[in-house]
C-alpha cells in the first residue's frame, strides 16, 4: 500500500468549458513533455537510487495510470464489476485495484468482477485486498472521522446516545488547517469539557468498517 498525504478540500463547482480546456492542455503537455520527462526520470532514478529507484519510479507511474483508469472507466466498471449496492469506482485518488478490494470485502462484486479479482490473485496473491488505500480523498462513500481511543483498566471509553442502541468511540470531523491532534482536542473539549494532554497522544492506526446504518 502506498501511503499518500491526504487532502481535505471539497471540489470547486465545475465549469464545463474550463474542464474541457484543462483536459486538452493536459493531453498536449503529456504528449510533448511526457517522453522527455520519462527518460530523464528513469536515468535520474538509476543514478541516484540504482535499480531499486527505477522500480519505485515505475511503480509510481503504474499507480497513477491505475488512478486515471479508475476515473476514465468508472461508469463501465460500476455496471460490469459491482452490483447496485457496491462501493463505486471513480474516486480520483484511488486505484482500480483498491476499489475492487473494497467491493471484495463487501461481497458486492459481480461474476465479472470476481473473475477479474481471481486473475489478479493469480498474478499477485490477495492483490485487491492488499491494494485497498486508506488514504483516499473522502467521497460520498467514505465517512472520514478521527477517533479518540482512551483505554483505562482494559476498558475503552465509548458513548451512547439516549435514543440509540449502539455505542461509538468519541470522534471528530477533520478540520482544514488543523492537525489530527488539534481536531481531537477540540472535539473532546466540546463533548466532555476535558482537555487532552497532546504530548501523551499516540497514533494507533487506520481502520475501516461499515458505518452503522449507512450504505457501503
């Protein structure tokens, strides 16, 4: 899995003319500068990091092409590879393999999708599951929260609303310009009126699960 820096800026309203113009410009730049940049990149990687550097350079290109395919072919793949309740292809920050892996976990792949997944597994065992990227740009399918995990005497702090039948970990929505710790400090202050000692905080991990009562 390639870890990427995550951005949390909503898309600007789309102007069809500007979109088409930028598309043409990007194609022209790719055709003109792409080959030159590729050749230079190969030699630069080779002389600075050796064969390993070239392999990493190729991998980055492959992932970028995969992300492009996830956007270009999203409508076709959403019809052929997943059922109507599946996780949608098309997130510009995600690869085809990542979206395929998410659908495999959800059990929403069609027969064609399962066939593609099996072919990839032959080439690279558990390819789609290992390709799931937890650093993708939030979309309508991804609810991104930061959780404050407080453990004391082997018990974890949880909340429960009076009118709900489930418990949840105290959380905060990411705020543009704030670090993860700043976001959690603000949410804890708002919910409990307590101050978290920031230096005592440790990163636990990144987890993904089906949200209660939400679509995949």
